[in-house]
C-alpha cells in the first residue's frame, strides 16, 4: 500500500487541491527549515494574503527538524520515532470546513483506508472543547476520548496570533510490548503513539493574552508518514519498517561490524542522516561552516562517526545512496536528476572528515580515560576546531556514559576565536514582511508584470506606501516610499536577477525608481520623488533604464553554465547567482579550483556562443514537458504546473523567470574576472559582459599603456624581461661585493678533519658552511658573525665525531644567546658582541677536545 499516494488521492476526492512539497528552505525568515506541512500556508492562516480560490488543500511535505528552534538531531538513534528528515501528510481548510468534517475525514481515512482496528485507537481533545467531544462521539465510544490541557492539546503559532485547541489520534501498540511507568495515554512512553494531530484554528490571541474568535476558523492537520507505515507493518520502531530497512541492510552489507544489539543505533543514525543529507543536497543546501550548510555538515559528521564505529575507514554513503534513490526517487525526482552530483558531494564531505576522525577519536578516548563527571571544554573545543567534531557530536559520544561537557569553558574559547561556525543563520523569503499587504491584495489583487515585452509603459498608480509600508495618498518632493502600479514593466528581484531601476515620468515631474522587490506576490518599486508630489490614481510613464545590461548578464549566465558543463562535466550544478547591470556572479558545484587553462576554455566557449548569434526563445510549458526537453531547474526552487523555459538554440535550456536578450550577439564580449572558492565543493565565477566588458577591457589597455610608459615605450613584455635581467645582475653584483669584502677564513687540520673556526664580518655564513661541506669529505666548521649589536653563529659537521647542535649549545651562551639544531647543521643567536673573541677561542678548544 502506497500510503502517501492513498492519502493525497483521498483528499483530492474530497475536493482538496493537491499541493506539492515546498522547498526545505522556507519563505519565512523566522525558520531555518520547513518543519511542518502548514509552513507554506502560514500567510493564509495569519491573513497576510487572501484565501485562494480553492479554500482546501492537501500535501505530503518534506520536513527537517535538525537546527534552529526545532531540533530532533540528538534524539535520532535513541528513540523509535525521531528523525532529522520526515514526511508530513496534511489536509488544510482556510475558512471552509471546520471541526465536524475534519474529524469525519480523519476517522474515515484511519479506519477505512488504513483499516486500523478501532479497539486500538484513542482520541485526545482540549479539556475545554465540548464541541469536539460531542463530534467525536459520532465515531468512537466516549470512554476512548480523553481530555488534556494546554500543554498537550492547544496549538499556537507564537505568543500572539492564530491559535486553537487540537485533537490527536493515538494508536495503542499493545500493553504486552511496554512496561515503563510512562506507558499510559498522555505519558512519555511509546505504547500510545500519536499518529495524527488536528488543529482547530478558531482564535486569535492578542498582546494581552485574550482569545478572540476568528471570523473564518480553519483546519491544519499533520500525520507522520514514517509512523503510519510502521504501524501498518506491525513494527514498534520506525527504523524496522520498509521505509528504512532496505537502507539499513545495504549498510550492513558494506560494514565490517554486522548488526547486533549494541550497534543497531549506529545503523539507524546512518540511515536517517543519509536521507537528510541527500534531500538537502538535492535542494542546494551544501556543506559549510554556518547556517543551514553547517547543519548539513553536523548531520553528515554524526553519520560518519557512527560509520567509523561500524568499521568504515573511507567514504561509503554514496554506495548506500543508490538504495535510497530506488526507494524515494519515483516520488522525489530530484534524487534521480541530481544523482551523480549528490553522490560526489557525499563522498567529498565524508573524505574530509575521515582524514581527521581517527586522530580525533584517539584524542577523545585519551581525555575520556581522565574524565569522571565533566569532559574538558578545552578538549571539546580542540576536537571542534582542529578535528572537525561539532560540539553536539562530542556530546553524543558522551551521552551513554552520562558525562557532560564543560560548556562554559567551550563557549569562552569559541568567543575568543570569534566563533568559527557562527550560530547565526540567514533566513530567506520576501524582501519584507511589514505593512498590510493583505489589504492591498484584497483590494487590487496581484499587479501584472508587463516587462517581458516592454521597458516603458503607461501605468496607473494603484497605491503608494511610505518607507514603513503604510499606505498613503501621496508622496511629496524629497520623500521616499514604495509604488504599486497596475501594470508594471519593472522586474522584481528574483532568481538571482537584480530588481529593475528607472523612473516615473509625466509632464510635471520625475520620480526615481531605485529598486523593485516582490512582497507576498505584489510587485512594488522603491521610489524617491525628485521635484513634485506624486499621487495615488495618477497615470505615469514607467521607464526601465537598466534592463538591457541586466538582460545581457543574465543570458551570459545561462551560456556560462553550459560552458562549465562542457569543460568540467555534467555534475556541475548551479548553487546560486547574481545578475545586475554591471556584472554577473555564478556559484556552482565543483570539488577543486579551476586551472587557468580551464578558465580560458570556458571564457572562449562563451564568447564563441555569443559570436554565433544564437537566437533566444521563451515559451511556457507544462513542467513535465519542460523536463523532457532537458530544461535545467534551479536547486530548491518550487515550480508550478506551468513553467517558463528560456532557450538558446542547442546550447542552453533552462527554467527561468528572468529577462534575456533576443540574440546572443547582443551580449557583446564576455570576460571572467575572478574564479574563487565559496565553501567546500562550491566555486564562484565573476564575469562581465556588454558595456561592463568594454570598461573592463579599457582599464586593461590603460594599465598596459602605463606599463609601456614605465619601460620607455617599448613592448611591455620585452621591457619587463629587461628589468628582471637588470635586477638579477644587480643581485649578482651585490653578492660578489659581499664576498670580495669578506675576511679570509682561518683553517687548520686536526687529524684528517678540516676545522674552520672564525669570525666573519660580511657574507652569508649559512651559505659558506654549505659550500665548505660540499667541498670537503670531513669538516667541522663554526662561523661567528656580528650583526649590529647582535651575534649570529652557524655550525656544520660532516663525517666527524662533533655534533653541530651540541657544539652550538656550548658556545652560544658565551655571547648571551642560545640555539641548536641537527648533528650536521645548527645555528644560534646572541646579544653580547663584546664576547665573540672568547666564543671563537672556546669553539676551537671544543673542536680539539672532541675530535
């Protein structure tokens, strides 16, 4: 039984719109990851945007709870039901049906579609919710309905806002399997397993704490797919179900240490973490040192550490990935589309940690032997800073031993080095969330973008907002704010393309458009009034001034991606971009720095594509047709059923909502200005084209002319070579002058060993020692050189009983210094120039006594 498919079909037949899973990176700056099915509907529930035409929806949402406020990472492997990544089934009503239908739908699906036995089911409600109590009695005996308080059965988005009581469905897994004191309904044990939560959003809590009834009560539900599969298959642990067992069996096939009662937790951790790492990578969340990439790295390193316990000493997850792909790739096609890339990134990150894990484990075990109650904060920090062990990984290794880390010391060391991996993270989403956008949407709807065909357009000002996004009737001379046009040619920042700038003009005045952004579907432009007021309902000429150069850079980015794939291979994938009127920046996945030859080849390929004059075309296609055509999608982007496809001949086909040139000829020239690393496995190319390329070339010509002037107007390269030759000759002359002025060095023979002990005022005494060693079979030499108020001593020995290091140690203290070295070469420094004659005599005496 495909429960995921069954659920979505069930609610589709009840009139719900099936909505695809939103990206793991949410359009919500308050969240690190999408952690529930309701996240993509949050603005509808809060009333920030109007209710859609179909006020009911259903989804199967990928969720991550491994960072930020919602973090289950440390529990994975120790419990039967915690996961870093999971799938949440949900059905939603936005002011349509309420408790009665929500309860009826849930009961029908659980008892008929899932066919769960009624005598195993229990229901909980909020202790004040008599309405839910009466409705549930239509389906289940009153004795199986239990009331609980706010802690268990009341849900809210935050301290204020939409909230309401909730009702949970529990499944009794059997008294015979559980015997703890917490194995009762409402306890912390696993016997009674919550499978579905129905939230009845019927209030809005104000700042005083008062609950005010909502005009349109709504429904938000969530049912964990992993839990339901385990129940249907009659297993007491999610990891024993078909959702995880094929992965676990593949790990065991590869591992040295086979499954037993002691290591089963490691197998479960790896199977869970592989899923999380793979889905994050498929949506463009890479491995890094802060924010979401750091969470991905923490998950990976925890998996590798458990792999180490199973006997792995080199990357292995890519071999297991094929099994995951076979299991989930049909429903989540990104796993298949990005298969080679994901396996490559998994292997590269594993390899990085395997390089240090052995020495890290040795350091950990050594400190553990000396630990009773508190593990050293210094060692925990050293494991983090030098061995790549996240703190929670060290804490995880100490968990079974009931030992805590000295967090205070760890934190102080982190503060001293300014926290290499910052706890801060950057959210994503709309450019702002201030202002009553709901009112604008309800009054005007989303305004139309007409900029694909027009860079100037006669438009009507529908609304004006001040800098705080409050609606006003006019903006006066010198004031700034935001303008909403009925039909706008200004492109809002999106897909890596910078927002348009320009002007609003009429016969009386000019207002400057400084930026364009999108707010909850509204295309708004930031405006500064130059010479006279602008007013709501006024008609103006909207003129875009930067479009042509932006379009050149955006189209060049598409050509660049194609060229990179040609040169570096098809595993190259976009990891971010920026296109404005003066430059482009393109981040892409690749494990190492490009060579100069590769950079030049990519640059030449792009210029070749430009010179060919390839005609661009844009069409809207059903998403499946676009994929069949080979269109490249951006990681993590959510696309609708119909997508816009930008194509340049047989060179480039991409999903893209941006603006582009009509012919590659229009781009002009293309120059790569920089290639650099962004993070592990991600490189960045910065480039210019169009007018910026002309300016770039001019600046180089100017520098070249300046060089020519410096080399007396001869060919620059020839002139530079002559200057280098002159420098070389001058260095040689200086060395010869130093050598000529050097004092003759005293020599004598002791037995068959040449002994040289002297004071040398000029020249390189290290080089003199080396030259003498090369010229003699047996040599003991010690040279002393005054350098201002200091002294330098160098000693060398070849095929003699004297050890240079010992010789230096005996002589250096005479001139107030110290030093040492190898038996064949040593050096020292001193502070007392007045004692160098004494040091010379002592050095000769030492040689005579030890030869």
